[in-house]
C-alpha cells in the first residue's frame, strides 16, 4: 500500500506543471515577449491534445473515453513540450 502523502501527490503532477507554465508565460508577457509566451502555450496544448500526458491527465482522459493516451513522467512531459517547438 502506498503512503497517503504519495497517493495524494500523484494527481497534482500536471497542476504543478501548469502553474509553473503560467508563471513563465506571465514573465515572458511582462518582458514584452508575447510571441514566446504564445509558443509555449500552443506547444503545451499540442502535447496534451496528442495524449502524451502525466498520470493525472492520463487517468482523466481515459475516464472520458480517450484510448490514445500515453502516460509519461513529468520530465518527459516537459521534453515533449520542448520537442513540439521544433
């Protein structure tokens, strides 16, 4: 059996990524780099729409009936966003 703190921490993976993403986008907007901010937002959405997501989104998307979802680790999700920028 998993300790409670581990079980409760798993569903917050994408939430932590989204919060950091939003902070980065806000910083870029503040610096006047709106184009870079939009690029990050679009590429994150592309990764989610492609179904390459962390545990929490994987679970939710499968509950909604998506079968093309692949669970990946947080680091891999960040790499997926970067790879989508190329």
